[in-house]
């Protein structure tokens, strides 16, 4: 079994924001990959921590922060 993991970042028009746009973008990604022989498995949320930077003499540094990314998982048999 082979797996493919792709980031999914929905793009929403600020003036027309709705979940239908997000669903259509995800559906398009799934359709494109299944046309290439991949089977949709699931959508995963992956949390990570971005390390802080110290800057020069403590100035200009940035604090660390947590972030989450959506990953679409596909599989296929050899």
C-alpha cells in the first residue's frame, strides 16, 4: 500500500465566505486525486509549534506559536 499526504488550505472570498466554497475546493482535490488512481482516506488536522527566534541582543525576536494544518490522506495499492 502506498500513501500520499497533501496539505489542504481552503481559499475563501472574504465578502462571500461560506462553507460551500470550502467543500467545493476539497471535493475538487479529491476528484483530481481519485482520477489518478488514489483513494481518499481521511482529512487530518496536524498541530505543530513554530519555534521562537531570539533576534539580536533580544531585539527583533519573535515569539513561538502553535499552528494547525489540514492534511488530506490518500492511498493506493501497488
